[in-house]
């Protein structure tokens, strides 16, 4: 039996994290001690995080998320260490205190500070849900990269599992003119089965999740498409029969309309299907490719176009009209 050797890059990353993890936890504890003083907490993190930065990692972040905002380049395990430190010293603090700290961190320009607020929001979403959701919505509106959105999705998923009527938050986002708000809808569906492996895998999760994907599939934005294929792969763990039926139906639609936008999402899901079934679907979609100048074919895009055009016969929820009006 042979053991695969780690690549030099992976080995270097592990060494870097091991050498700095204790410092990361200590920074989190120092910041957490200042939770009653949000400005001081933010300043402590702002001063300490550059000492944990890895230039190689920063370069990689900018490569996988072109156009991403201001970053120090702190590796995820080290940010997790900072989070553990903050949790250790704030475990007895009220949600109002945590929310004040999260609100302050979300005002920072450096993304890592904003990301550190998300654990605070996950903790407050069950005890002070309304204010937490206000911050989630505000953060989604301001987002401009997939890393922020996909991390924020964990907060939204926890909130939906705590209060199922919060599905309405995602149902509104499918009509948003913002790529990143639409991606949040798909990404939240994707992480639900992993947020809680019992509550997140109940049959209604697949039903509600497929409705979201069904509204968005055909979206022209690659960042939204990626969240939808991710969502379908996650939902296969919840209700394989329902998701498989959905994929089959959408494959027929994609083939009939030569819809490359829809076909891309489906092809990106096939690796999780049985080989024979995947091969059959791949054959039915053969040659159907997305074009860079293609217009969205999703139900949500059609509804938005109707609303912004004639506004006749539209069944967009009233709360979603504010999102559409931003376009």
C-alpha cells in the first residue's frame, strides 16, 4: 500500500497554518474580549490579521475570484481559528451584543473582517432573527464576489432551518437584478443539507429548493449557474428521485430549445448521477453549449422582464418588486 505524497504547495500551506494557528486563536480571544466595544474589536482584528496573511494565498484568491475586493490573504483555517477564539470569549454574550459587533465588522472594507462577522450572525439568527436578516439582506446587496456570497449562505441556511417562513427571503432574491443576490438563493439551497444533516435533509427541503432552482435555471450569469448545479448536487442527498426527475425534465427542455444556459447547469450535475443515466443525459445535451451573449431563459428573468416592461400578467411577489425596481 502506498501513501500519496502531498504537493509542495499543499505541504507549504499546512506548515504555514500550523505555525500560525495558535496566534490566530489568540487574536480571536483578544478581539472577543472587546465585544462590548465593537470599534475596538474591529481595530484589534484589523491590526492583527495582516500578521496571519500569506501572499501566495492572496494571489490564489485573486485568481479564483477576479475583481474581489480588499483582502489580507488569510487562509481559511486561520480565519476559523480566529473565529474559535472569538467564540470562546463571547459564548455568554447576548445576541444584541453579537449583532452590534457583526454590524461594525460589516462596515469594514477588508473582506476578512466582514467574513468574521458571519459566525456572529449564525449565532444570532435564532435568537434575534429579524435584525440578523436585515444584516444578511444588506450584506447580500453589497456583495461583489462569490466567496462572500457562498459564506453568507451558511447564515441564511441556518435562519431558514430555524424559521421555515424565511424561504420567502430566497423566493424574492430570484427576481433580483443583482447576480450576487441570485447566487445567494442558489448557494443557500446548496448548503442546507450540510447545515443540519437531519433538519436540512427533510423532504420539504428538496421541494422548496427545487422550486428556487426551477425559477433560476436558464440564468445567463455563470456565477448563478454554478450555484444552481451545486444546489442540485446537494439536493440529491435529500430526495434523489425528485431531483433526478427535475433534471430529466429540464434536459428535455434544454434539448428542445437548444438552451445552452440550462444545459450547462445540468451537465455540471451529472457526475453525481449513476453512470448509465448520466451518459444518456449527456448524449441528449451533446452539442448544446452556452453562448457568451445569450439572454437569460429562466422563469425569474421572464417575470422580471414582464414587470419592468408592460407589467401585465406578472405573478411576482409584492415584496420582490423593490428588488426589480433597482434594475
